[in-house]
């Protein structure tokens, strides 16, 4: 049974570690930045929005290639010694997930009624308090942003394969293991890994729905 294989669970555990860390970093950075961008007018905002939307569609293999060049021995970031390590995989997934969190949060916050911010200012709320209230009102979109970022991170294969190297018990995650096992003709293990991947994605989305439903309406 594949599910009794310790190697199977090491792959699942590393996948959760890498993707979970990447999404946590993306949420900590992306939610406040997305909220600020959604509420703050400034010159060149349209260009910034276009850049973020473009980032939401970044090709993973291109991200992996650029990071490989930067982290390789001849690259400017070689001193980090991150190539073929989980850190490089986390960095790749942050680059892919951060625009999703920022873009969805920004769009959700910007779509809230402008009268709400005006009323809050009239009541003497500071800009920080206004952003917090608006963010709470947009919590459904924020949860969607985080769930979407996790889905993209844990299902990503191109970038993590390039910068991680798919090394057994070191950088092998669910997606890269599925590619490897399919190439070897081990379809049973590949299907089991695929089922685990789908189960994790389903659980994360169910958790996001539960968190949204448990939030008070005001």
C-alpha cells in the first residue's frame, strides 16, 4: 500500500511545509499591500495594477528559470546556496503566490462602497482604522485570495522542479513526484500522490469556507 510507505508521507509533509510557508509569507506581505493599493489613489496606480495582474499569470517555468540563473554558482545570489533546497522552492512559490494574494485583495477592497470609508472618516477613524474595517468587510475575498494562492502553490510543478531538482527525501514534493512516477510507469503511486494532492486542496478550501461562515457579519 502506497499510503503505508514512509517515503509517501515524507513527500506529503514536504509539500505542506513548502507550500504552507510560501502562502504564509505571501499572505503576510500581500494582504496589507493589496488593501493599501485598493484604497489609496496615487500616480501610476494603473501601471502597478497591470503589473500585479500580469504577475498573477506568471509562467512557473519562467520563474524557475530566472531563479535558477540567479541562484546558480555563476549567479548573483550564489552566496545564499539555496539552489536545490526547499528554500529555493519556497521562494519560487512566493513569487507565484504573492501577486494572487495582492491582486484579489486589492480588487475586493476596491469594490467595497466608497461611502463606507467616508462615513468612517466622518466618525474620526484614522486611516489605519479605516483600512482594518475595510479589510474585515472584504474578508471573504481575502480568504479566497489565500486559498487560491495555496492552490497554485501546492499544484505548481515547473518552478519547483527546476530550482528544487526533485531530490529524494530532500526536495521531492507531490507534483514533482507525480511527474517522476508517471515517467517510470508507476501509475499506482502516481495516482495515490494525485489523490493526496486533491485531498489537501479540498481540505484547505473547506477550511476557508468554514472560517468565512464563522465570521460575524458586523
